[in-house]
C-alpha cells in the first residue's frame, strides 16, 4: 500500500487526505507534507484508514519503496494533483 493515497476514517483527523509513506503489520504511516511531514509521519491503525485506488507519481513511488528521501513539497504536490482531478 506504500505510495497510495488514503483518507483517515476515524480520529480527530477523519476525512483528511494523506499519502501512505510506510507500513508494518498493524499500522500504516501517513504524511500530508504539511502538518504531518516525512520526518514525523502519522501512525494509524490499518482499519482506521480508507485506501484510495490511486498512487502518487511513479518517481515518488519508487523512492518510497526504496526508502530513499522524499520531500514534503512532493507529497503536497501529489495530494494537490489528486484533488485537482477529482
């Protein structure tokens, strides 16, 4: 699921749009490039997240998978592009 867009379904951030920047067995790590930067991603239970069948740019996706550096402005731009096409 890394690289997919997702919305929070529960919590004080319900309805917010994020990019999944990491995952483990029980949690996903979300970033919006603004309040939740790549340095401090939001840890959220998998069942509290609705995954959107849309991925970020291929270059960003490859860097997320390879655990290379992705900048906050790239995450913000990916979210902005998705919202523009909606």
